[in-house]
């Protein structure tokens, strides 16, 4: 499936932007424990899998599933010393893992890119053991909440986002949709957490700045190749937006919605 952020630097971007403390806290909050069998679905360059491997320990195991051979290779390099991680290059719509075999499935920052999220939800649900847990996390209002942005930049940002939505390449509101996937399944004990993913004020961290820059680089690249249509030059927008984003006066935030559920013992 087409992945919006498919560039040669994507593994690097994923490792650079991720935060170990909040990732560990999310895994512990949603029930990952020693000795479990776990899946990191759309695991990218392995940042989450590495922490999962530490939590489940040698008596547990983690399978990192991702469609990209580049990211799988980057993950192997990044995770190297952990022998309890298995690498599965696969589309999430058809995962080569047995039905009802996994204690804990975690899938973060992936659904926003899927044009058929219910298909992937059903597939993740399939591999969870009865009594096991499925956790899906995504952002809401992704990239959209900044103050004081100004009307012109805000309208241009909305135009970029709408273009990706129109092409079904990306959904900035995926966070709010996740709960409904769980409600439409036979999941039990559904719990929703809302956590501050971005909370940016004052001086910007280099990782946050570079992450935003790389996203806007991708917009420019897609515009130049004619893959997206905009009625303004995104290179000029990028300069102006990054100037704003760098300012310590700017306030930006994005909530992460993390939904967990338990697969019923009998469906
Ligand atoms: C933004 S990264 C998320 C990385 C990681 N889950 C995290 O929380 O940092 C999204 C990953 O999902 C993978 N992906 C997107 N669609 C996929 C699909 N249909 N099947 C398998 N992997 C997919 C991409 O290759 C990419 O590595």
C-alpha cells in the first residue's frame, strides 16, 4: 500500500522523532508485561519494538511487522542485541501470523496513513488471542493546532491537509475515529487514553523542528512531481511556516488517542 512518508530518510526520521520515556509509559499503561508474545504492527525502524523487547524479556517475544524492506533492515540494525525480536515484512492487511496467537498487539501512528483502516483493524483483531489485548494509537487534529498562526498560513495548511484527505493518503483526524472501530468489533473492556503527544512552547527541540521540516519537504516533493495540487508554492509556505514554528512565542499541541480493548474469550 502507498505510504505517504515513503522517502529514503524515513527510518532516520522515525528514530529521530520518537521518545523513549513516553513510548515505554504507553506500553506499560496498556498492559504489556514480561513473558508476553507481542506484535508491533507498522513498527517502522524498530523504536517501539526495542522497548517492547526490553519489557517482555527473554521469555517473551516481539514480532515487528512492516511492509517496507528499508525499515525492516533499519530495525534489524537498531535492535541488534535483542534476540527475542522477529522481523516480518508484510502488508498489515494480510499478516503471516496465526489466528488467535498473540497476547498483545500495538499499532501506533499507522492508521492515519491507511485508506482501508477497517481491513487492518480486522486483521490485527484476528491475530490477538482470546483474552489478549489490541492497542491502536493515533493523533487527532494532527499538524493543525498552532497559535498564533495567522489566517493565511492556516488556510494554506488546511489546503495541504485537505489534498491528502482527498487522495486518501492521510487522515489528520484518525485519533477520534479509533473508538468506533472497537465499538463495531466484539472487543471488551474498551478504554480510551488521551495523552499529549506534541506540547510545544518556548524554544523548539531540534527533533520537533526537523520532523516538521521533513514533513514539509515531502509536501514540496509531491507537489513538484505533480502528485498533489495546491494553489500556492509550498516552498514559500515551508519557509514562512518554519519561521513561525521556530518562534518561542508559538504554542502547538497534538493529542495522542490510544485505545485498548480485550478480545472476548468466546465471540
Ligand atoms: C509513522 S510509521 C510508525 C512507526 C511506529 N509504529 C511508531 O510508533 O513510531 C508508519 C509505519 O507503518 C508502515 N505501514 C504503513 N502502511 C502499512 C501497511 N499497509 N502494511 C504494513 N506496514 C505499513 C510504514 O511502512 C511505516 O514504517
